C-alpha cells in the first residue's frame, strides 16, 4: 500500500470515528448537546482535528443524516420484498412508518431538523435521501398499472407525505388526541394505510 493510499484510509477511518461518536451522542443527548467540542472530547482529539474534516456543525450533521438515510434504505430493502407490486408498496409504507417511529431522533435529523439542510445550497440536489426515495419511486413504478396516478414522482410524494404525517404525529405525541393506547394506534395506522392504498388503486 502506497503512502497516498494509507493516508486516504486514515482519513476514512477518522471520518468513521467522528461520525460514529457524533451519532451516538446525538441519539443519547440530542442536537443541542452534541457539539464539535463534545465530540472531540469523546474521541480524544482536539476540535481543530474535526474541523479538518467538517467545516461546521451543519456540515457534520449532514453527514450523519446521510448515514441515517443509508440505514433507512437498507431497511426498505429488507422489508419491502414481495413479488406482488401492490403488496410491496404496502410493505414499503409499513417499513417507513415502523422505522420512523422506532428511531425518532434520527427521523428528526432526516426530515424535521433544519440544521443538516443548511449544508445544502438552494440550487443543489439533496443527495442524502436519493437512495431511499428512488426505492420508493421504483416501487411505485412497478405498481403503476394498478394505481390512479400517471406520474410516479407525484405518487411518490403523496405516499411519502402520508407516511411522514403519521410518523410526525406519533413521535411528537399528537396521536394521543385519539385517546387510544399504542397498540390501538398501531392498528389504526395499518388500517388507514390499507384503506388509502385501496383508494388510489384503479
């Protein structure tokens, strides 16, 4: 291995160390308490070392967001597997909602917190969500002959919005308006998903 290869490997290892520590701290302590200084203390390096890799906290959290979306994409691949296109679409929506509710802090980072999005310029493509969103579009595309939508992107955005609304209501405690316990809420969500899919079917 040459010197340049070794240096590149060392850089990647340092990035993994920083991201791992930052993600652990974020999940445990939340956004406000996760600072460049605290992360540096955790990995026993100076803050200046982290700034060699990330220009600011927003840039660092954008990288953590990328990791979270990679996890979501992998979760889709594991749980939306049916050969039947409509059943796979149902599995995908169910997996999305399950993931969001099970990982509320990461979901905040992915879809609600403004911080990581500050690293994306107005004219730039938001690449972090591409894999997961493309999986949704591909799943919708496979089911297009069974749906009322002619545009898979339009259908994807509507389905994404449906899932997002349910997750946000749940992780922010707004589902309590139904006066149902958690099991009843989960049953309601699955029933609503099934009815919605029936509505959009041709």
